[in-house]
């Protein structure tokens, strides 16, 4: 018997799952997402940071630029490239595969500049580095290759000790273009309401336990960040928390002040987890309902996920470098309806550390004065 709301071929219902409980059931991927993309070349890189994106922003200040879809719809440009449709807009690139899958990319350095003292760029042995220097002298270093793809994300403390938070230099030859893994859905052996937790009313200990929970099924290898972002069954190896309570204005990704407090419990759990293991990485996902066109929904969801990550850092002190964000539009509906749906309009928080490091237990911080291997 398949859990109601689960994707075809997904794991059977776990003991204790509430029949018909859509909020606890896995989302159903759109039909196009149940097969590999047709174009296997690597995805184009995210847009490089602009000069504006390399300018620090005072704590609590709003980022410059558009805040609603209507501000830039007319600036979109669409071209055909290598069999794909490529749509560019301010701060984003959207890639549409002929098989129907759509992927959105943005540059995460934008998020790191809030409260920065200085931002500089440098090239070291053919690698491009963006160094964000904070008021206490600590640094967040983003290293990308000549192709624009992320290689490493490093935190360096004021004493010069380094922690590699994301090592993205490994590429498995089995991956499609380095971004997609055709993996069977995981077998979920825990109750679904502990696999996908609704944040509303959830006790703080449950949120924290979900944030540090192990994978629900065996992990065969380490995955790159792109493989995690764009392979649904890889992401589904990890439990997640859904936040359905943030009310965005139509076409906007700004989180109103009266909505921000709804992320307090999430932030408390994230801060607790990162304090215990400074190498933890959490994916902040944005999802929309099916109202509107696919391109708008994908861009909007990506910007809303980024806004949630920004707020978690700005208002609640969650380390920006331990977060990454990604939008999925209406590609993963929990409620199968073309109309408005609160269940489908959600932000999802998912620990991805075990996916990045191959399923090994969370690593403890390195001894003082010890830099991890590169």
C-alpha cells in the first residue's frame, strides 16, 4: 500500500503514519521530474556576482533591487542553447530541459554581504575566490572553478583556523551532467509525521531532532550540492520540516515583519545544530502552488527561499554560510490541485550534511589550530 500523496513507486507507509494526512506525506513530483533530463550537459553556472553584489549591506538594511516579479518580467531574455531554453532575469538563470524539467540558479554570495565589513575577490591557482570579511575579522570564502561552478565554501576564524563547510570538488561519473542522479525513492521506515514535520505547533525538541536526524535510507556515496538541489530522490533521503505559515504578498518575496516571528523556532533549532557541529549544512527550499505560470513560480519560489535564509541570518543570527537555498516552483505539490493551496505554498528546511559527506556521521569540529585537508 502506498502512502496517500506519495510519489508513484515511493516507500510504503511507515508505522504510525496517519492515513490521508497530506501535510505529512511526501510531495508528488511533476511527471517530467520522474525521469532523467534529456540534455545531459552540465547546467550553466549561476550568474557571477555583480559589482553591486560585492558591496556590503548594513545589518537590518534591505537589499537593493527588485522586490516583486512585476518589477522585472519585461527584462527577461530567452534563448535556445544546446537544446535547452535559457531564460535570464536579474539575479537568476532558469534552464528548461526539453523533457519538461526546469532548474533555477542564483549566486549565493549575495546573501553573505549582510553585515560584512569588506568583500574582495581574488584568483588563486586558477580558482576564483570571493572573500567576505566580517566585523570580527572572520571570513567566508567561496571558491569557484573557471567554469563558474562552486568548489568549496570555507569559514576562516579571526585566528586563521579554517573549516570547510562544503567541499564540492568531487564529481561522480555516474551523475547526469554532474547535476542529476536517477535514484530510486528511499524506503521510509519511520512514521511519516516524523519524516516530514509540520512546523506549526511542533515542539522545539521535535524540530531539533528532525534537523539532526540521520538519513532514512542507505547513502551509497557523497553527492555534490547540485546533485542534491536537482535530484528529488536524493533530497528525500533526509527528513524535512515544512513551514506553511508564512504569508507572502502575491508576486512578492518580502517577508512582512509580522510574519518573521514564525521562523523563530526554526532558527533556534538551526542555531543549536550548528553550534553542536559547525559543518552542518541546511537546504532552505521554496515551493509555490500551481497558480500562475511555471517560470514565474520557479523564480518566485527561489527568491522566497533566499528571503527566508536571509531573515534567519539577519534577525536570528543563523550563520549564512551554513545555509543554502533553492526554489522549485510548483514542481513538487503536496496537494494535487491547480488552485490556491496553503499546503503547496511552503518553505522546507532540510539537513543535507550527510548527503554532502557520503552519509558519514556528523563530523566534530577540528582540534584548535588544525585546518581540514583540502
